């Protein structure tokens, strides 16, 4: 039996290398793991707080190179290592909020999608149409990367979009591409630029046709980064302006005990609302925005809370969008934003449509309790709302009703929820959020980057208002106009443009994501079919080879 050689699989069969050049282009097994590790870590630094967005390209390039070896199982391992190196630090805030086991479980689950990407790429690139065509390979890899990214935004339990490549590009020219194709297009461009950089490096290592193999991919990558600067982002008001006050009331202490003292958070936001009068006169504001859980007591069932909110609303002379929890008699709870009109009370409401699994409700509670009683830390499961995120604000100064788009906390990460609100008429976006449980981690700044991308993709001015920060006022082009610090009591006042036109991204809806998913499946299928045909050809040729002299 012939020697399997240095590139043997664990089962002794020879490992196919990518048919793309000399062995210098195919890293050794230890090097592939080091590349994957470095790539994941570098990609994390592209996100807030560091925000070194060009390193997202380098991180993707490292993964592309690390996956040069053949073998789907090895590809899965390489992708898993990259994913762990990225998600473990990126989601560190989950460790602060929920302790080690949930943080590890979430990080491993998300990393497995990158592992599946690695395995899928090993199969897909066997398609003969990709063999020997680095440019096509770069495009195919980008499609598969974003296909895997889309998959994890949808499953399991409704998905978890945190850490999408697009969310690293709020300060990059590529972020402007969100106006055209949403976060899907931005992620696709980031992955493609990274893959093209890897193609260029591989061409240099092979010392073959450096001009075509390296200079051209770098030039194309640079053009892709710069081109979105031509996207026309309009920040002008189309339907007047809205005078908005936002209140960050703060909590007594960071962490899970931040709401331990009854009515403390409510009182902080009542005082913060009155503090707005240091900057404006009563009646100057069209609306005051409170964060998620700005009231730790439900004003609809607690008369003294209702009186306190109404007194403050009348003193400021403006409706208040109050964040609270509703506890229906049928059980469970809703996470709501209540539009409180002075002298009237609640005139409209929005209930969070996408509660966070394991944070706001426990899926498979009875099963998971067998393994840990920590599931009972969430004692009452949150119920999903069923209405689109729009509340109708009566704006007498404008002589009409203004639809406000509301997405609560993590909902800002979900394309469909945001697009649905704008498609339903929202002229301004509000992101009420409670970040108290995450302490002084980067969770809130990661979320602010998402809100900035949402402003671009929807063409809407956006206000992220947090109990503890970071809160921010964002122009329709994603520019951060105002922001607050963490765990401070602060207020923001802004006159924001109301816009009614729909961006191409909103008009496209979920089509960009669906198209990428279908293309990714098509690439995988083409690669599998090619591999099966090759195997059948080898099997059919084997007897003839044995009989040859």
C-alpha cells in the first residue's frame, strides 16, 4: 500500500489539497488553527469599543486562507476555532449578565455556524466552475459566509444576529451600503473584500502573475470599500421635524441587582424628565422618550405611579414614551413601550415581538431544569407581542399624527422587525433599551453601532435611549449627533427630521437575505454534486487501472 503522505486524513486516506498552486499556498494543520484563532480575534477588534473596522477584512482573509486545506471535518474545526476566537470575547457581556455557562453555551452555538461555513466551503469549492478561478472563489466564499450569518440570525429560537460583519462598519464607508441592501449587503461586501485580500496574498506566495493575481484583487477590494461613498444619503426633513427629549435615568448599581429597590429607577427617570426643563420650556418638546424598563412598576395597575408620570408629563408639557412591564391575568409578562398622554394616560402601546431566549423567557424550561436550576432565575416568561412596532404620536405643533417606529433593545438587531416598522409608516426610529445587567462592558456600544446602521438602512433619524447608557441621537445617515456615558444620569434634546420615503433596503425587505441563502445552498449543492461525480468516476476507473499492464 503506498504511503499516504504528509497530508493524510486521520483515517489514512490522502487529503486533497486545493488545486490552486504550490504547497506554500496550503498552510499546515497547526498554522490553519493559528490563522483561524488570529482571524477571529482580529475580527472582534473591528467592533466597538475598539472599532478598528479594517481588521474585519483581515479577519475574514485569515479564515479564507485557513480553510485552504481539504476535508469537511477539518473545515468545520477551523471554522469553529475562528468562531470561538470571535464570539467568546465579543459576547463577554453575557458572562457578566448570566455567568459563565450561558455565555459559553451561546458562544459555542454561534461558533458552530462558522464551523458549518468551513465545512460547506470545503464542499462548495469542489465545483469545477470555481476551480482555478480565485475571483470566483472569493465571491462564492463571501456568499457562503453571509449565508451562514443569515442562518444564525434565524435559528434556533428565532436566531441571534449579534456579531454580524455589517455591525463593525458603522464608521466605515461600507456602512453607507446599508441604504442600498441593508446589513446583508454590508456583510457581503466585508466578506468579499476580506476574501479578495486573501486571494492577493496567496498570489504573492505562489509568485505567479503578481499583477493579475495580487494587484487586481487589491484594486477591486479598494474600489468596493470606497464605492459606497457615492451612495446618496439624504438627511433632510420630508415631513417636518420633531422636538425630542430622551432621558437616561440611571440605576442604583450595575448588574442584576440594578432594579432591587422598588421605584428607584422610576424616580430617576421622573427626575431626569424634569431636568429637561433646564434646556427647554414647558411645551417645547413633542415627545419625551424613556428607555426599556424606565418604570420598574406598571403605571396601568399602580395608581401612584400613574399619578407621578402624569404630573411630570403635564409639567414638561409633552407625552412620554414609558418603558414598563405588563403582567396580564392570564400569566406571563409583556415588555412594553406605553405612550402616555398628559391628562389622559396610555393612548398607544407597543409590546416587544422578539423576547430574548434565556434572558426574557426560557425555552424548553422543564427539560433544561434537569441540568440546572439556573433556568428559574427567569421566573416569569415574557410573551411576544403581535403588533408591528409603531406607536402613533399626536403632534399638535405639526397638526397631525406622527408614527414612531419602536424596536425594544435586542430587536434592533433583527432586519425584519425594523423594516416592518418603517414599511408601516414610521418616520423616526426609537430604540428603548435597558443595559444595566451588562455593567461596564461593550454591549451597549455594540448595540449603538447597530442603531447607527439601522438609521442608514431605513433613512430614519434614530434615538437609542438606555436606562444606563450608552444612549445616542443618530442622523438618518448614521452620524452620531449626541451620546451619553455609561451609568450616568443624563438627558438629550434634539430636533429631528421626519422622513417618509423608503430606502431601497426597506423596499427589498427580506429578499437580500433570502437570495444569499439560496445562492449559498446552490453553491453547496454544486460542490457536492461535483464531488459525487468525481468519486463515481474514480470508482468506475479503478478496475481498469488494476488490469492495466
